[in-house]
C-alpha cells in the first residue's frame, strides 16, 4: 500500500538522494520524494504495517523526522545537523537516476 509522509529538513536533490539510497535497501525502488511542495513528501510502498516503524526510524537516523514528530529543542537541532551531513553526502554520491 502506498503511503505518503510529510518530512522535515528535506531541502534539495542531495537530501532526496541520501533518503532514496537508505530507504531502497528496505523498500526497493518504490521510494518517491516530492521536492515541489512544502513540507516535502516521501511516498513509499509498504507491504505491511511493521515497515512503517523501520521507515520512520531510518528517516530520523538520517536527520529527517516526520513533520508531526514532537522534538525538543536539542533533538530538533541534532536532526538539522544530521540532515546537513546527509544532504552533503547525497550531493557527492547521487543516486543513478535523477529525482
């Protein structure tokens, strides 16, 4: 089932590249990221509900929490810092296909 999530801290193709690469390990090529809207939207084909937790945990690990995640000031700052690093990595190691 296709599910779409509003995700924070996604700014550019570098961010999208990092997210797609990390999520493709678990979700294959079903990951779509819409950079034309705010907040940014990540759409994934989930085969079962347990995959949602994995998706959310993977996004947070990279510094891209869901918009509705309640983060303290420190957690929010840490997430932004992680997302800057993930973005830079994505710019230097883009996915093969253009988002």
